[in-house]
């Protein structure tokens, strides 16, 4: 909940969890093959920002090969570790800083 990708930045005056939970509720009705694709996808650790790699080390999770990113809006992401059919939330990334994208609008 803390660190560079913590949950302390409000969205439109609301706590981020109040913004994220309805979106996760929509996703939980789907199968992974329906979710994974263009907008929601795995990210290799080598593609992560320096801050994200450093945070994985601090959390003693530097042995994972990839993380998974849910695109909630153009910039906002929820990043975690996918373990078969379970998604373990790591970070709230409201400004798309875990994996810097050079695409317009992200």
C-alpha cells in the first residue's frame, strides 16, 4: 500500500480503491483468455522502470519473470503478479510509471 506505487493519490477526490474495485469486479466475471490481450497484458521485468525494479527488490519479489498490468483508463494501471488464475495486486499506477509507454495517451 506504500512506496512509489502506493494508494495515497486520490482520483477525483476518492480513494483509489473506490475507483479500482468496480473495475476489478467487472474483470472477475471473465476468463483469463478473455482478459489478456492488447489492453491487459504481461510485462517482462526487463521492461519495467528502474523504480519498479527497485521496488520488486525491496519487496523480495525480484525472482518473478513478469508482472501483469490491467489498463483501467488510458494512463491508469493496476499491476500485480498473476499466479495461474489468481491476481496478486502489487501496485496502483495512476500515471503509467511502472512501465513507461511511449504511445500517445498512455
